[in-house]
């Protein structure tokens, strides 16, 4: 095992695919940039975008679907995942926890 390698999972909440939430997979990241949700937890979301995001940047994720919700938070990381076309993977940490369950009828 490599020295200093930490294999412990540090996640604070379970991740779920967006189809298990009340929202669509397409969302908007202020100032109106479309993002594709990859997974979500009560404390944040992982998404793909064609725009670079700066870690530490304050922003708002606008979700729509069965319900509409705007969630404020900060970008925690951003990395290039493809070069042609250029794509980024970013993560937002929410200021307040969100409820992920779909409403039942």
C-alpha cells in the first residue's frame, strides 16, 4: 500500500442519481449556464458543464422538475474530463441540506 494513501470514504451523505430526486438531470448554474447532474446528496451535487468553474466561487444551482428549487452553495472542485469537446466536472457544496425524496401521490 502506498504511503499516505487514504482509502477511507469521507462522504457525509449517500449519493443518488438525479432520476431518484424530484428534479430533472438538466439544471442551471448561475448565471444561467446549463449543467448535467451526475449525482446528488443532501449536501451537494456533482455535475458536468462546458464552462470552467472556480473552486470557492459562490453560486446558485437552479433545479426544476416535479418541484423547483434554487440551492445556494460554493464550488468545491472543478476538473477537465474531456478535451474535444471541452467538458468539466464540478461539484457544489450546498449551504443548507436539501431533501432528495420524490413526493408520492
